C-alpha cells in the first residue's frame, strides 16, 4: 500500500484527486493522510468525496473513511475497469470538471468506452472552467492519443451548482505518446466564449467579450470571442474563457467566473491580463495546463517536454505524486518541464478476468 501525506507542497484537493485516479489506473491501494491540510476547511469536501467514490464505483473498489471532513482515507481500487454509463451528482456547486478530470485517466484503460454524466459547478474560482478544459486541455491530450470529448448540457455556478456536463472516453489502443512543446512561435489566433446566464438584459456577455477583444487585439488581429446568452442554468451566472493558438501548435488559455460584485469589465481585464502574462513568459502552456498535463505525461511512453510560465506549487506537487505512485522520472530546469513516462498500457495477452495492466 502506498502511503501519501496530503499536506505535501500545495496540500490541496488536487493531490487527492490525482492520487485516487492513479491508484485506480494501477490497481494499487493507497492510504492518504492529512487530506487538504493546508486549506481553510481541511479534509474532504463534497466534491472530493464524490471523486473518491466515483473512482471506487468505476473500478468496483472500496474506500474507508469516505465522509465529509475526513482527513484520512484508505482506498482499495477494484481489479477491473469495465467502462459503461455513469451518473455522478456532486450535490453542490463543487467542480464537475475536476471530477471529470479524475475519471479520464482510469477510463482510458477500461475495457469498453465510458460515458460520465456529471452534475455540479462548471464555472467557479480555483477550478478549471468547462471551456478551458474543452478548448485547451482536451485538445492537448487528444494530441498524445486520448480520445475524449466533453459536452456542456447546462451551465452551473456558485452557489447553487446544477450544471450538467458529459464526458465520453474511449479506451486507449496503445500507450499515450509523449508531448513536446518547447518552441511556441507566433500566436496566430485567439478564440473565446463569453457566457452569461439570465443576464442578457444587462448585456454581460457582450460587455465581457467587447472589453477582452479590445485588449487582446493588440496581440493578434485574428481574435474572436463568441457571446453565449443562456437561460437554462438554475441561477444567474457568467464566465469568460479565451485561448490562443500558435505556429508551434501550442494552446494557452485563461478564464474567470463571475460572482456577485465582480464586474464584467473586471472579469475581461483579468482574463486578458492572465493570457498576456503567460504569453509574455514565452511558455508553450498556460499556468493551469502546466500542471494538468503532468498526469498524462507520466503515463505516456517516452519523454514529454514543455515550457511552463512558472514552477508553481501545483506543478511541484503533481510531479512529486507521479514519481511516488508511478515511478515516473521528472525534472524542472528553468521553466522547462521534463517527464519520462512509464509507457503504461493494457496488455491484451494478460489474464482478462483480472484486467491486469503493466
């Protein structure tokens, strides 16, 4: 059993999600202590609890200590990853995208395709927005061999949640391929979405799009932000996401959700500034994808190499975790990240009754 101290480095819920995802892929039990020790409300919150239980359900495993506020769990993944149709409701505005992220890696190694319907928050602070995941992370992992598709059926915001997203994942036929992004080249286009729910009268989406477009067109003329007025969400809400594509086949994004007191123009300014800062760093990935790609790179066959805006605590924590659980070799040199993946794949000659993976 692998023992993991959840207070290491960032001490965040990301460590828990990554740990249960990787344990599920490897079918190895983990004992995690000090869960989210460095957060204002330590221990399992509803969205983290659902992530643990979802991996357990998906693999036919079991978990001890899986209650809200628990700071310690013991997780025994099941022996088979069968795929199928699953429905998970976080019950709060907790991040549906982070739950989807947790399930993607195990689903890549399942016997059959997987379909996850997830209910929760799709746009909030301190979690990837649906649009960033759909337009930045997913295209990058598709490039290395993952067949994943996301659909938003209904937006969801803090505090009510109620958003619905669909994640469809096909099993890998071979190992994931390494990713190499070290020379970004010139930015060729910028796209984006300005989403507003039940706020068309205040022209929130248009105001965000106009302000952000004006700021980013100083960087590239080919900049277009789509305005999306929604009336299906269970409450008012807004979100803005943008992404830049370059000659070097790189994608960098930035986003922010609305909240009471946060003006449309302030959201647009923050998003534009975040993207420009990451572009000005010379990086080939943005500050969020920089740590999100680590899990997939560690499972890939060969050395992944890409430049990042900065070696954040999330980056350092995720590198530490893939070394501990997978045995991947990692290196940070300046702002270049190198990950020697373990070439994880299913061997069809193995005992299919146990679904062994190497």
